C-alpha cells in the first residue's frame, strides 16, 4: 500500500475553506490524505490528551508518522527537561499510547541533525534508541553525508536492516556535508518512508548570519512533473521490496507540499477509500 501525505496539517492553506478553524483542520485534512507527519512532537513531547484528540478526529484507517522529540535525536543543545534519558524516552513512549490503541501509529521518525556523523559513538547511540523503543516501528533519517559515503554506505544500510530500522529515504538539496543523496534502498520489508524536502540548494544550509526567517525559506520549492515522474519510477521499484510505502511532502515554505502530494497521487493513479467526508464549500 502506498500512503501519500504531508508534514503537519496546520499550514496547508490550499486544503481548507478560508473560515475553517484551526481545531477542525485535521479532520478536514483527513478527507484529502490517509497519513500525516506529527511534527509538534519534535519540539515538545505532546500531552496524551492531544494524541487522544487527533485519533478521534480522523477515520479508522488513518495513519500517523510521529516525529521523535528533539532531545532524543540530539537537536536540543544543553540540558534536557528530564532527570534522565530513560525518563525522556519513557515519557515519549507513553505519549504514543493513544495512537497505538487506535491502530493508527504508522511509525516514529528519528531524524538526526547535520552534526550527527558516522562514527562509533553515534552508531552505539542508534542501538540505544532502538533498544529503548522496543517493538515500536521506527524510521531513521540522516542529515550528514558521511553515512552514505563510499566508505560507509553499505555498512550503514546493512546496519539498518540488521537492527530493524525503517529507511527514511530523503529527497533534498545536494548542498555538501549537511545533506544526503537519494538512496532508494529498502531496509525493512514491512515499511519504507520517503520524505520530499524540495531541492532549494541555496536555502538548505543555515547562513552564518541567518535571521529567524531562515527556516521559512528552507523548504521553498515546487517539484515539477519530470521530477515527480522520476520518483514514480523509484516508488514502483520500492513496492517490490516493501509492503507499505509512506510518502510525505515537506516542501511547504511556499505552500507547495499539498499540491505536489495531490499531483503525485494522480501520477501514481491512486484513489483512497475510507477518507473523512469533505466539507462542502458552497460559496
């Protein structure tokens, strides 16, 4: 099964009637797509009541990809707001229970920062994360090129397969050490994740004197049909090795993610059943 969606549901204005309230956006989103990435969990471990609410707002067959908390992936500098790492992981795992009880947790995404390079210390930390997460399906995405260098590429993929990591295949700008190439390889026969970040090579790396608006333009990119057709070929090959493929468009600095996701759904000739009823915009 191929599931196509976007990251987050709040900012994709092309999906919603102009007067739709924020609290109703997820329900309306689930009338368009069968899966979404929860990115708020990266910035703070979400209260259980939030997951309970989001589960109730979506159809029975809807799926969530929940992003790992930044303290778990090393993005957060300084002290974490927990007494121990074990407490942090325990609290995070508890926040996933409503998704699990509803059968709507597709996977947890561990996206590591650009400074998380391929060395023994970091490989050991990946083993620690896998051990702490237990049987929960978890995906792995790098932002440092060293993992897929000629020296380490095959070892990285072999490690992911042996340890049971789902490969998060990234399409992103080729902008030096802080980006990774497209590596369309399945490491888990049950699930594969594809994240489409756009190809804004000039906006990808943070400038030394960047202002607070840098992240607002980082994902400023609209995929053209030729690029999407290239991905159609890749996805068709991946389906031969992976039972489920989740494709999430993250190129939304200019509001292009939802449109590209719809276009790609059309190119793949996919019609989803069991979506939520869509609101009627009569005027």
